[in-house]
C-alpha cells in the first residue's frame, strides 16, 4: 500500500513513514519520529520524538511526543514508544519522557478517548482503556487491560494493576491493586472486577484464589506488612501471586477497601 500524505502536512526530513501510512490535513510530524505501516493520522495532529508501531489510528488534534510539562526538563532527546493497533481519539496528549533512558510507553490495542492525557515517563500496558478527560501525572504505571473511567486524575508515581477498573471522577492517590474496582475522591477499593475477570475467561478457581488473596490483604484486621506473608503463603495461582507481588512493591502505599465484599463476590 502506498504512503499517502496530504499536501498541507509538514513532515520533518528525518521522519520515517512506512508503507501504507496515511497523513491527513495540517499534520505536523517532527524529528526523531518513526510511524509503522497502516497507521492513519487525522487532521491537525502533531507527532515528534515518537516510535509508533503498525495500524494505529489518530483521529484528530492529538499531540504525541511533545516535550514534558516538567520544569526540570533540560531538553534531552527523549521519546514516546507506542505499540500496534492503538486508537487515539480527539485531543489526546502523550508527552515524551524526561530522560533518554526511560521513554514514555504505550502498549498495543489501547483506546485513549478524547482529551485523555498521559504525562512524561508513564508506562501504559496493552489493552488499556483511558476514558474521556482522564489525566495521568508523570511516572504513572497502568498494567494490561486496566480501565480508567472519565474525569479520573492519577497522582504521579501511582500504579494501577491489571484488570483493575477505576470509576469516574476518582482521585488516584495510592496504588490500585490488580483485579479490583476503585472509586471515590480519594480512591478506595469497593470489590473485585468480577465482570471483567469473567469476560477474560478466568476460571472459577482462579477467581476464587484472587478473592481469597483480596480478603487477606484488604478485608482482614491485619496491617499490610503482616497480611503480605500470609497472603503469599496461600496464593496458589499466578494471578493471586501477582496481586501479592504488586502490593509488596508499592512505594506510595495501597488504596484500602471501603466496604465489605458483596454476597456475589463472597460466594464466587
């Protein structure tokens, strides 16, 4: 498939565009940029300092790889690295990192809805959904297949675990454990993301192991330092072990449970 570039687009002479890329009107593609085949770039997008994989779709007015909103940034030729098959909606901003060694990363098969913001040094896994006007501060980690709803704000250095779901207008100030649902002005856990786990094809036994681990870590009277060894000893699936390791590695602390499990979760 041929490369298609609208006459009004401005392309830096060092940029590499593979076959099948479509560049729309008034697009600006700056230096240190590589765009994989089959990618479609809608009008008024700005892309620089970015290595992008195949078959991505940028709808319009997205800014990818522009310099970070960080007063300590000194002009390092840092990057955004993005995988394949991502859908980037209107007015999304993804800033490059503050250092060459650790690029801002976006995995594959993600959906970033309108006005979402990914700040410098963030690492976003694959299959992640960021809903409209979600804002991630610098150095945030979002693991695979997490869903962050609209109007959510995440404090810098926070982590959101795999298959977690964060409700709309939540403030993420501490780490959100994998497989959980979080909500509130200061995010608290309100149970497990059972629908997401079932849709992912997890077995009843796997979900039960996650539930048992959740009960020890977040529903017992133990503090986290005492709960972790107990949870680790009984974790018998990769998913349960991942929840334990995620909590062990926290630096900002874990968001705590706000309520007891529902009857459905308790019986799972």
